[in-house]
């Protein structure tokens, strides 16, 4: 009987060890399931974040010009008022005055957003800022000096938006520097 008792104790110990091992396995499976669930939630959150960022970037690009366009709408309003007023009054001087004020306002809006006019007349010709459409022989101007603006050029911060179309002076042929 002692043999049976030893065997039963051994079997009880084995059963206890087996239950303990199964409990550990159950705990590890639950932990694994929990970690997998957290992983899937994080993955879903990252995918939602990516989609939201793409949508926000798309909207940002789509409406990037909204502020400047709203500012330009006031310029359009003033042009419309000037046209309406000049039709009613038939006053050419008032129309010119209104257009000059509107041009100042428009230039102010452009400057607010970093757009500046390229000052060309009297400046040395710069191929990065000017596009020469003609040359004029002149003794009054130094060689390679801009004498006339046909179309103004503009700069956005430090980048050329559009070069100025200009006429450039060159010395008259057959005259020496300093002669009249």
C-alpha cells in the first residue's frame, strides 16, 4: 500500500505541476491575446492618423490661397464700385482717381503677401530680373542701363515671379565715351 501511496503522491505532484503549467500557458495565451489586441488597435489608430493627415494636407493645399483671395475680393469690390460710379456720373476724373486708389490697395495686398514690384528704370540690366525686348542707342544713359519698362516684373520673397520686360540702353555707334 505504501507503493500505492507513493504513486498517488507522485501522480498528485505531476497533476499539480501539470495544472500549474496549464495555468501558466493560459496566462501567456491571455497575455498574447491582450498584446495582439493592443497591436491591432495601435495599427488601426496609425492608419486612421495617416488618413487624417492625408485629408488635412489635401484640404490645406486646396484652401491655401483662401486668405489672399479674400483680401483680393475687396479689391474687386472697389473696382466694381468705381465702374458703377463712373457709369452713373460719367466722371472720367473720378474713375481715374478710383482706379489709382484701387491700384494702391491691390499693391498693398500683394506686398502683404511678400510680392514686390521689380524697380527697373535706371537700374543696370540684370538678366535674372529683366527680359530685354529692345535696345535703344543713347548718349544720355550708360551702356546696359534699363531705360523703359514695358511690363513690370514681380518678386515673391526672394523668387522671381515674372521678370520685367524692358528696353536697354547702348552707346550710339561711332561715339566715344565722354564725347558729345
